């Protein structure tokens, strides 16, 4: 099993454990607040980009074109929050869900030291002590494993160097 797939398996194991113990966990299709408010342009390692490309290529060409244009707009954007170009805003769903980057898989279920990596909805439940029994994943471990997978680049750079796709 390659290292990225192994990392996905480890993340899914953590997420399933949290969800099994918290059956009303908020993260589900249609809850897309985090995809609307990315703190920065997503950064991906080469293997994550290769996986994402597989998902992008499988999309209808007009959707891929829309995403390409949205990515091109991102590089000129100056507002603090980034709406992910791969979000279907009508459905509140990720159009490359099976191929999404690691950061999207961990968000809402992992922390970094004592710093939350989750949205305000989950934060409210954390500060309200509702989630005091949750055994969160440790994002530092994930970051370490990602570093073994190679350098990261902005999504905009990956797209800019992607032959055959017009930005
Ligand atoms: S992290 Fe927050 S906004 Fe994102 S899916 Fe989960 S509950 Fe919804
Ligand atoms: S790739 Fe998908 S899951 Fe990740 S931020 Fe974009 S829309 Fe959300």
C-alpha cells in the first residue's frame, strides 16, 4: 500500500472512531462552511496532486473549466478567506470528494497541540464541553507523514503547470 493511501486509512480509522462515539457529528454532505472559508489556498504534495488530478480529469469538461477559472481567480484574490474552487456551492458538496487532499480529510477531527483545526460549530461544542471525551487525531503526526511525501505547492501552481488545462 502506498504511503498516501496508508495515511488515508489511518485518518479514516480516527474519524470512524470519533463518529462511532458521537453519532450526531456535524460533518456531512451539505455542511460546507469549512470549504467556504479556507484560511489559504490549499497546498498539496505531489502524490496528493496526482490523486486530485485523477478526480478532476473524471469531471465533465465544463465543470473542470469552471474550476480552472476559479483557481486562476484565486491567485489574484486579496480577501482573507478562500472559497474552494472544487466546492459545488448548490449542493454543498465536494466534486472531488474521493480524491480530496489530506487537509480536507482531517479538518474537523484533528488538532495541532492544543490548537483547534475545526470550524466554529465544532469549536462551540468543544468550549461548551460537549466534546470533552473526544480523542482527537494529532495533526502534527499527519504533517510529519506528509513531509515524507515531498514538497507542497499551492493549488494555483499545480494548475498553472498542468498541461492541457486552460487557466
Ligand atoms: S468542519 Fe465544520 S463546517 Fe466543515 S463539515 Fe465539519 S462541521 Fe461542517
Ligand atoms: S477539496 Fe473538497 S473537501 Fe477540500 S476544501 Fe475543497 S470542496 Fe472542501
